[in-house]
C-alpha cells in the first residue's frame, strides 16, 4: 500500500513538472509573438522583409530535428529538455536588443533551434509520464501550452499599454522562465536514452498511406503559425486598430484555441474524430473569410475566434488517427507527419509577407482561408 501511494505521488510530481515545461515553452513563444509588431516597427521593416526574417525561426527548428534525434539517443530526455529550456529562455531575451535585420535573423534561427530541442524532448518526457497513468493526459499538456500562450499574450498586451520596450519585456520573461526551469528540473522523470528513435527522427517522410494525414497537419500548422506571426499586424494594417487592440486580437485567438483544446476530447466523444476534423476545417475557413470580408474590430475578432477554435484540435486528432496505422510504429509515424507539418509551419508564414507586400494582407489571409477548405476535402477520404 505504501509503495502504491509513493508511486502515485511520484507520478503526480512528474506530471506537474512536465506541465511546467510545457508552460515554459508556451509562455516564451507567445511572449515573442506578442511583440512582433513592436519589433517590426523598431527595425523599420516592411512586410516582405519581415516575412523573410521570420523564416529564420522555422529553419532553425527544422535543421535541428536530426540533431535532437541523435541527442535523445545519447542522453536522457530530461537532460535534453533542461538544456533546451535554458538555451530557449536565454535567447528569448535577445530579439528586443537587435538593431538590424541580420541580427534578428540570427537570433530567430537560434531561437527556433532551442525551441525544437525543448519541444521534442518535453514531448518525449510527456509520453513516458503518460505510461504512469491509466487515463489519457496528453491533451492536457498541450492545453497547458495554450494557457501559457494566452498568458504570454496577456502580459504582452499589458507591456504594450504601459509602453514597456520589447527588450525589457522579453528580458523579464526570460529570467522568470529560467527560475522555473531550474526549480522544476529535479522533479522531472529520470529516463534512459530513446535509442531506437535516432534514425527515424531525422527528416523521416511519410508513406503513401499517411500522406493525407501529413497534408492536413501541413494546412493546420501553416494557418496556426500565420496567426501567430501576422494576426496582430492584420489588425493594425487592415482593420486599422491600435497596437494594444492588435495585441488583444492575438490574445482573443489564443483564448479560442485554448478553449478548443480543453473541450476537444468531450466533443470528439460525441461527434467522432472525423466529424471533429471536418468542423475544424469549416471553422478555419469561415473565421478567416469573416475577417477578410468584414475587416472591422468586432467582426474580425469573431473571425479570429472561429479560426482559433478551428486549429485547436486538428494536429492532436490527426496524430490519434495516424497512430493506428499498422504499416509503421507510432513513433515513426508521428515523426514523419510532423516533418511535413513543420514545413507548413516554416514555409507559409514568410510567403504571407511576400504576398502582402505585392498585394495586401487581405489577399494573404484569403489564401490561408483555403487551408480550412483543404482540411475539409482531405478529411472526407479518411477512415476513422
């Protein structure tokens, strides 16, 4: 009996600790995203220039994938996680201090690399913590990431309204997250290197049976990161809102996405995964079209809510479906799908800037609305 109680206590401790690292990842990334308009203005960049510099972050993330896989084969996931968190937090303090486009590009490249180290290793920790619980807890971790994202947006809104410079804002967040990292690291789950995932994690591509899953993730992650990078600027440029309102718009989107992730499991139990994915695609399409056709604060805000609800559950649900594939093991399956998904995360947002420079952000968002329609079309052919 005492052993069972101790095991339950340890499991809860590990769950809390890994939840904190998901919170660190979400708060750090959202804090950066909330100050994008300010940093863009600080460096006097146009849409095309800023779109290209944003490409540095996902490039750093993608190029670090095989490195992270090898490191997870040599060291425990908790060691990689704390290293990734430390570097991630330190680099977070730098964007506001950059004085040129090249400095910002270098910082974002390193930021993307550190983010990949942290995210892959903390998900590896989460999978092992999941084994200690009879019920599913994985979606809760991702919900916590979203809560942290909302917190970052809220803090960013406060910093903008108080006219706090991005440099001081991001430095303060960086120090806070470093404290969290050092305090909760000893409470994480001790584990052994995951050697069998070393080769499979390095740019593994999906087979034909998983291609639709990969394309759905591509469309969703492209939309999600476009909203991270461009939602505030859309409100400033197209809606004509003030900077605080633009940051609030990003916060509204994050609240909607967070809410969707916490209620997603209940809806799936009622509707089924395939129906949920269909509704998600329609929500993305409807939300972005509403913001495009009626670019006013209220209607565009409602559109952002729809878009946030739409992207909330797509990737976790696709992973759930793809994990049932018998052609490959679940680890290889999710790694291959993630590779294609991150290409959408990497390629599309910079293209939004190029299209916006040539035409306007309304046309860019119109193209992104088609991602919702693509999700609907791809889901129709899936077997639940």
